[in-house]
């Protein structure tokens, strides 16, 4: 094995949280004794398609072309991109932040309360600087009403008839219609953003906007290098880290540091920790070095379902279109912790359908002249509403097997009831909007939950129900940190964007504890 290189910090995973965390620590952190810049390695299993040409605040056409292919259409990318064998995830610098529709959910007041209830100082005041980082760097804002489509206006008017008043986001959860915040810098509201398939003009934000910050502050990006394990030494009942073992170009190499941040996502991080000998004894057996039964457990998330509508009149138009601009927030007032909160989104009322999507819709005739006539107007007459229900009761959670990455999540009668409530609201909305046809809801729809997952390495003050403390460091292994979607304990909304917040907040906590002058 080649000589191991020494670093002040190693970050494993250059996705949303990892890239942001590495960039901010490199920018603001210093060696506590010398005050000098930190030596940071950022290791990513996939390629860096940008090769030092990323401009701050701009996207990249190559990413835009490649990501939708590998995620959704299964085209051959010549072996350039690969996905992980467990759940949803890509091997590429920028991670899966590149694919999404750029919705940016900021925490509600109840989220801060839920996190603080775990005995950690994650209050609104504590997180303000990190939230401001997200808002300013990623340009988080509500889209202007001038860009709304006719369908979105119809949605808001129908919601008002059902008693939901429109309001601006203010951190409270109430029964209302509110803007869905979006994360785009260079958007021209063309109507073709097509959530999940990339932006034609690369307007939507990703973690790649932080790549120039990392590069300018000396972060060594080691791409196409898969970390096989975090090197953990047993010390008493716990352990310490001394680096990582990784493979690059067929060579097995080591990088050394007494501080390692694992940022491999809600499923990837538990698996890497398991490969490193850290996790539940019942899954690791004789490979266990340090035990913590919460690694890979406590998976929390949402249930969601979408249904399509067809209108006689156009509900969309080219040259106008937001990024899913508004939603109904319907709160179950029996709970004060966000349990059962419904979000009914305008979803596909804001972007024009591409022809291949229209041709495969539930309303498209199979073939012939009827199909041709349908296709003449389908791209502007088809719409969709998305129903989401967040946070099942506390006893219903999922788990990720730390050996295999297999994910399991149980159903819950309460969530199924709330999704039936959402269905009835959505049907009334569609009727008041004047929909000609509605897609039929499955009669046996189950509320399985688990979407926009979190909590698999969750933070808390007690190792009996958590993996990391409020500074993101493992309760059991000194110098081991987890910073990603698995870090936050729970969420009252669908919250994929919280991974970005964990990167920004985690960086600040780790700097304050370990990388400030004079410590």
C-alpha cells in the first residue's frame, strides 16, 4: 500500500451536504494551534465532470445532460456515471442535488422544536446563520405571481373556495395556501423546467455552486475514489478514527486524519459505517468494532402520491412557468409536533409536459386519430396534483441494513387515513378547478411512508436513541462525524433540502468545536 497522506480533515462524499460542509470548513476554519489553512481531502466515488471550470452560481450543461439519463431514462452513459447498489444515489461530484426540481423547504418552527426535544441545541437562533447561508448562496425565494400559470391561479382560487387563505411563509404551520420556496438563480420562467429532468438553462441550484469555494480554499478533491471503510481503532467501550481506506484506479490507498466526516446520504452513511465495524451488533456480528443500535435505524419520512387531471382549456403556456409555486398546508390539530401534516402541491400545473410524457398519460388514447387529436393539446391541458403526508407516529419508522443497504419501512393506519383526507381535498380542488377527467385513485392505497428520508444516523444527547451529538460527532467514536440527511432526527415536511442545511450548519458546529484559532 502506498504511503498514506496526512490531512487535518477528511470528508467522505461530495454530494449536497458533503461538498457544502467541506467548502465552508475550508473557507472559515483554521488549524487551532497555528491558525493556518486546513488540509482537507474531499473523497468522492464518482467523477468530477467539471474539472475546475465551475462558475459560482451557474449550472453546467454536461451535468444537465447526464443526470436525467442515469436517473430516469436508463440511457447508456458510456460508464461515466454509476449509481449505488442501495436505494437512490449517484456516484458523481455534486451527488443527487443535481437532479431535483430546486424546491427549498426551510424548517418550520415545529421542526426546531422537535430537534431541540432530542436534547441538542438546534434552535431557530442556533441555525440562523446556516439558514441565511442557504437563502443567500442558493437564492431561496418565492416565485413571483406574474410567472404563475393559469393552472396555478385556478388552484389558488379553488383552495380559497375551500377556506384556505393565501399567506407568505413565516415559519408557522397553519391551514393555508402558501408559496413553495424555490432555489434558482438564473431562471427565465420558460415553462419547461420539467422537475426531475434538469433545467434547460441550468438555473436551479445544486451543491456544485459551492465547488469554487472549496477549490479556492485548497480542498483536495479526490474523485473516482471509493472509500471502503473508515479506519476505526477500538478504545475501551468506544473507538477513535485515524483515517480512511479507499480504492482509486485499482489501487487500495489510505488517507490519514483524526477527524473524518461521513456524508454519504441517509442510506450510504449507515452502510459505510457498517463496513467500518460501527453499528448494530445484530447485523454486524463478529465484524463489530463499536456498537450503536441506532445506526441505520429511526428512518423517518413522508408518504406521497400524485394524480393526473385533464382540462378542456390550457392550464399552462410556454414562456411562463414557476417551480411548483404553491401548496395547501393542512395540519392535523390533534398533534403539536407536525404529525400528519398534509401538503397538496400544484406539482405539474407549472411546467409544460413534453410530448413523450403526454403520450403516456392515463388519459391518452392508445393509437390512431384519437391519439393524434389528444396530442394536439395535451402538453398544455394535462396537469397533476401531488399529495404528501409527513411524519408517522413515533413508533412507526424504518431501517437500513448496514451490511446490504436494504431499506424497510412499515405502513400505518393513521397515515392511510390522512392520505384519504388529502385525496378528498384534492378531488374537491379538481372539481372547483373545472377538471374534465381525474386519474382514478387506487382503492387499496397504502401509506407506507419513508420518502425524503432522514434520521438514520440522527442527532441527540442520548446515545440510547441517537448516533451523533449536537456537534455532529459520534457518541461512540472520537473524531467521527456524520453530516447529511441522516443527521436530523425528524421532519414535519418533505425535506430533501435539509441535507444542504446540515452541510452548512454542520460546518459551523465543527469549526466552532475543532477548527477555531486558540482552541
